[in-house]
């Protein structure tokens, strides 16, 4: 299931319009969001903030990493069926991650072959945006429930240091066999992204930190002691329940680039 976003104005000198069309399968649904135009306070906070944390899957990248890896390993259908069965059921993230990984047990060699044959696809405009942020002396982080083995490559392309990555770690044995994942990573459990963001802000003393993502686990980071602002990017996956209540809804990263001046 995918979304096609139709924008009414592609002028790079203006923010995206209030109206968008999302096509889901063969049906179309018209949505209206009031938060596609930032308030003066939100715009100033974005321009003057000192750190930005990005979700990776369906934000920085077009794909959902674990789904792509499972498909490559021949378990795409099994993982999709497990996810469908779990929909609507409250399953702790760490249990869900372990269950999905157990369906295909990715070896180190499989992960390496996957990265060679299916390198990550970056979202349009993300490279330019991160270059602009760094040029404005802002610190950029990647916060993901995906795997470091895959995200390290993304970070290398974008010029983001390894120490600015908070993600899960696949564990392998001496022969490269799958052993599990590091349960000590913040993002290996429910609420982990919010905890990671809180740690980043506390460790570095940032005055204004923004979280940018598309889902509920990203939005969780917007709380006292964590992200001061949440920007939702639904260019890959629109989740209306999240999109309607965020600080700023951005369908095109060019809007964020333009707003930095």
C-alpha cells in the first residue's frame, strides 16, 4: 500500500499548500491540514535551533529497512503476514522486533550482500537539507529503530558522524551467523526514540532540538526534556492521526531548506 501526494503549488519560493490529495490503492481521500504553514514562533525555533534529529525509515530514506532486508532474505511475505496479524494488538517493540527477525535470521553475509545489491534510497531533498543544516552550524542526528549496519552507509553519504547515530545493532557470531540484536540500545524497546532524544539534549545542553519523522514513535520524542518541536514529513507515508497534531507538516524538504535562508 502506498501514497501518492499531489501538491497544488511546486514553487520553491513558497511553502507547501494547505490541501493535499492522498491516493491509497484505487481510492482517493482529500485531507486538509492547518499546520502546513508554520507560525512565526515555530519558524523562528526551526531557524534558530541548534540540533535536529531525523527518523530514518520513510523519512531520510524511502524504504522501511527491516521489510526490505526480510524480502531480500526471502521472508518478505512472512514478515508482512506477522505484521498484519499484530496490527491493533499491543506488542512491546522489542518483542515485535525479535519475532520478525526470527523469521529470517539475517546473517552478516546476507546484510552485506543486501547493502551491495540494494543500497538505501534517499528521500528527495534530504541531502541538500542536511548540507544546509550543517552549513548553518546545526548538529544532525539519526534516530532509528532500524539497524546500524544499514544506517552507517546512509550516515556516510550524508556526512553524519557515527557517534550521532542512535539505532539497533544486529549481533553476529564468529562465522557471521545471526545471534540477535543488542538489547542495550535505546531504540531496541518501546519509547526508545524519545529516550535517545532526551539523552542527546541532556548530554549536549542543546537549547532547542527538533525531531523530524513520520510516525508515532517519532512524535513521542516531543515532550518535556526531549524535542522542543516535531516536524512531520509524510512524503513517503502519510499517517493522518499524527500529521494533524504536529507542530509543522512538511510535504517537501525544500520548504525546510528555503526557510533557513
